[in-house]
């Protein structure tokens, strides 16, 4: 029996427009009512995260973070999130094309909650996004975001 899960604001940090669209479609396919904000580079993500008290965008309950981003690299974004006393509690799922062992190790060292290599096939990508969503907003208990 399913229980009602309150909506979670998701911040997707992704510069690839196709991956943004696939993520939107995956969430829509599962009739997700969560809000999705997209940052198309690392600097935009930091601007959103560090200005969330201004009321423009609610603070996210979950961050999906690509690594290879323009302006500010995803690794630096992750480092700044986990160094901030208010933001460090937000789960960060690294969702990237990289499968390099040094990227995986570095992201976990920086505090990533999960590291997932993006699947190439469309259906596999949809399944990954919906599984992330179901786990982090339906199974796991997330801290409140202020």
C-alpha cells in the first residue's frame, strides 16, 4: 500500500539539454508532483543554492548533480555544498557520464550521497531517474530544509 509522500523540491544541475528533458519526462511519467529547478551550469547552481533565502526558489530537498559543467565544475559545486552548514544536509546524487574511479572516489570524499553513471539507453536512463526519485523521496527520510 502506497502512502502519500509530500512533494520534494529537486535541483537538477545539468548542462546537457537532452538529459534535462529525459529527466523531466521520467518524473512526469511517474506522475511526480515535485518541483524541479534546473541549473545549466555550476555557477547557476551555486547562485540558486546560496540565495535560497531570498524567496526566488525554495531550497531543494534533493540535488542531482552532473560533474562536467561549464563555469564551475560539479566537483567544486559539491565541495561548496558540503562545506556549508545549512546545505550539507541536502542529499546530493552525482549523476554523470563519468565512470572514472578517481571521480567516484573524489565525489564520495567530498560528501556525495550517491554516485551514478548515466546509462546510454533512454529507457535505462528513465529507470535510473525514477529509481533515484522513488528512493530519495519515497523510501529515505530526508532532513527538513529551511
